[in-house]
């Protein structure tokens, strides 16, 4: 408070605190902390034994590009016919398909194909009923123990947010689905595991799930391995971020609005400050 009451003293304090030496030391400390954080991040993420997946040219990767909803629909078919035998999607409901990949009538038909355990009824007993739009995708296993027992001790992960939960996103998922190969000379893989260069440790418990013509697409698209993997990865990308298209559309709208507001603000600033910036102050000494 004393410094505030004495402007001269406050000026001396400010000058001392913001001296070139102090600013230099602060800059050096900041740069050192940033360098240390970067080095630690690289040290943690770097793994000589892990092969990082390549970057694929996804149609939705651009700032103004949306998801391919035909691919999302085909990807759901791949998940339903192949992946759902082992993997759950506990956070996705049948109603989420409406307006994205299916119509309401189609989504109802899909939901009714499943028998959902519900209850209790008037007698206190549990019962099964056809699925409804509000139901979530059913789990292929009753519990975690059953899932491990059916997969040699490995627990199939839930796929609801897998595209965001793995480093590399859909690039990593595509590489996992299509990257199976024989182990190189000198590398032995334990029984029940499969060699995979893109999986951490190069040994994965999931057998190759996709191959050419494993299913027949409803729209007649050739069901090649690459097409199957591309479609199911697009579907999983949408499942992890259903607001993907809405977010990008909102960003475009905001850019348009801000371009108008920034132009108006610049004009207002120029008009308001033009008087002060163009004025001339002249000193006329007394005669």
C-alpha cells in the first residue's frame, strides 16, 4: 500500500522486478521447464519395439470434411456381423443410429432382433422382451470373467470410445485390423497369441477378424479386407465422437460470424481512435 501511495517508490520497485536480468532468468527457467517437459514426453512415448501406424487419408480428417455416413452404415454392419461376437459397445444405444446411418424404422427393426432382459414383472420375475430404441447395444458376455474364459484369459475391450482411447485413433485401428503377418526369423510367439508389428509387445490375443468377402454388404460394395477395415474404423470414429459433424459445422458458422464481427470491430476502432491518432499537439510558449 505504501508503494501505491508513493508513485516514485512503486516505479522503483517495478523497475527492479522487471529488470533485464530478472526477465532473462525468468525466460531461461521457462525454456528449461518446457524442454524438460518435452524430453519427458518423448522419453515416455518413445518405444523402439513399437511400430507406429502410418497416416491414412481419411475422408473426414479435413477441417471442413464430415464423416462418410454410407461408410458408417457399412461399418455398423461389420461390427454387428463380426466384431459384436466378442466386443461390447456399452455406451451406444440403438437410437443413436437414427439420422446417422439408419432411419427410425430400420433402427427399430435392428433393436427388435435382440432379446433384452428386463423386469421385474408383476410377479417379481425377470423376463425377456424385444429390444427398443432406448436400449443400449447388448453385451456378448454376462460378465468379465465369462469374457476372459472365452478368450484364453484376454479381455476384449469395449469399442465405444476405442477410436479416441488409442494413440493414433482410426489409423491405429486400421493398422491393427490389417497388419497381421508372420513373425520374422528368430521371433517366437506364445501359443494362443498372434504376431502383430503394430501391437505393443508384437503379440496380440485377437485372431485376424477380417478377410475378403467375410460378409456381403447390403449396398453391393465389394467387401475387401481394406474396405471392411476402413468402414468399421469410420463407424468406431463416429461412435467415439457422435458430435463430429456438428462440431465442425458449428466451427464454420463461428468463423463466418467472427469474420463479420472482426471487420465491424476494426472499422469501429479506426473511426473512434482516428481523432486521437491524427491530432497534433503544439506547444506555444508565452510571449
